[in-house]
C-alpha cells in the first residue's frame, strides 16, 4: 500500500545525501578560508560604519525592505522527479502527507536565510533604535517567521495556477505588502502595520480561494520549479567538482562571441576557440566572473585600509581563477573532443592561457579601482601583486590540477 509519509522520508534521505556530498567540495579548505576572512572583514568595517552612521539614515526602510524580501522569498521544495508525472498522478488524492512534509521541510531549510538577515541587521536595529529593548527585536523576528509561513502557503497555493503572469503579479503584491508591514513595525507605527497585516491576510485568503477552484495540482509546474532550483545548485557545485546531473544551458550572445572568437585557423588554436566560446555561452561562467569583479571592485573601493584592499583584491582574483578551472571539464561528456586530432597538451595550454588573460584583466580592473580610491603606490602594488599571483597560481596549482 502506498504510504506518502514514508515515500517523502525516502526521497528526503536521498536528497540530503546528494546535497551533503557536493557541499563537502564547495566548502573545502580554500573556500572556507576565503569565506571566514570575508565575513571577518565585513564585520569589522560594519561596526566602524555604524559608529559614524548619521541619525538621518533610513534604517527602518533598510530593515523593512530586507525583512520583506526574506518573507516573500518562499519557494517550495517538492523533491519531485520526472517519473513522478507518470506514477504519482494516479495517487494524487493520497499525496497530502507528502506535500505537507515538503512544506515543513521548505520552511525549515529557509530558516538559515532568516537567521543570516536577522543577525546581520541586528546591530543596525539596536544602533538606530537604542531606546528599544531586545524583546522588541524578538517580536519583530516572530512576526517575520509568521509572515514567512504565510508566504510559503500562499506561494504553494499559487503553484496550482499555470499562468506565469498571474503568479508574478501575486508575488509582486505580496512583496509590497510585506515590505510595508515590516517598515511600519520597525518604525513603530503599529496602527499602519496592523492595517498592512489585514490587507495581507485578505490577499492570503484570496490566494486560498483561487487554489480551491483549481481541478488539481500542476505537476509539471512543480517539477519545473524543483528542477530549476537543483540545476542552480549543480551549477554552483560544478565550479568545485564534476557534477554529472548538470544540464548545461547555452546562450547566444552573438556580439560577445564575435569579439572573442578571433583566433588563428589552425589546430593549435582549436581549444582557444572552444574555451572562449564556452566562457561566453556555456553555463554561468561569464556571469560568475563579472559578479566577482563587481563585488571585489566595490569592496576595494569602500574599504578604507589599503592593505585590506590588497588582500581583497588578491582574494577575488584567486576565487575567479579557482572557479573557472571547471571550464576544462565542461565538455567531458561530449565524445567529439576525443576525436579531435589535437594533442592533450595543447588543450591544457589553451585553458591556462585563457585563465591567465582573465586574471590579468581582473587585476587591471582592480588597479583602476585602486587609482580612484587609494594612493598610487597602492595601485602599483595591486598591479604587481595581481600579475605575480595570477602567473604563480596558474603555473603552480591550476597546471597540476588539470594534469
């Protein structure tokens, strides 16, 4: 006899084993050190920023928007797989315990985001509202947890709707109401917070009423949402180890391809062409590289201490080179590469040359940021250090790793 509760436990156990296996690779020694250093530096400068925070700073808006976003972001992890569209639809009437457990699991998993935001904004809250006690902040956190649960249920009900436009409007309305409620709660305007809560409850009941009118679950929508979340996790894990479950996405980006594909028409340039096109069109390599440049540039610009600037610059150059190493394994499942009459050493040299260029470009950008925010000797040290580090890291660690 089919037991939905036991079925969910088995599916969750397999899911947790798979996730934990990849998390070990993501949080390895290199990345753990980088994360710890990054958090410590941010905490130090966060406290220094709070010490000189002006009284006119809109703390209520910042906290209200952050809490509203956290409450609104409430995806439902169903752990469904493609065969379920065939084998589970006939027993949909017995799947109540399964989806109830999925909702509980989704809520518990998302508590980490709540804890991170609450811990990060706590110092800002107590600095801006020093007359308030800790109980007021705990009450605000309790309200956040309640709204988080309501948003999760509303999101689950709206997943019965196949119209993407309707679901997006629902998310936008709930986001505005969440931000308004938390702004008024933090600002101490409890009357307006109560009115916003009543409006949200009305929207909540409206979503429930719409879901009741649907004939059944939109199984394909649930599966699509779950697959998108898992593919996002696989893309992250693929930056640290091989992920056989990853489905690579290909983007056109014609103008970027036209800029990068100018290579000699010869065997020696075969992999130069392949890796350039893969960087631009395959996976999330280009997006990750640009994000690291932007975040690193902002950190270098706003951090006042020049030596900490240099450390952050080297750290982000390292992170980019380390994560782009996975380009070497991107085409591992395609047998065409084994048919190329090209020596393996040419393939390795092509990747090393591309990583070296990307590291030098990143170093040049960070040097320009140094010129705009620090003395010129800092820019010179950043440029020299970035060039030496890029060459040493690629010739040492990366070359041994891909060999």
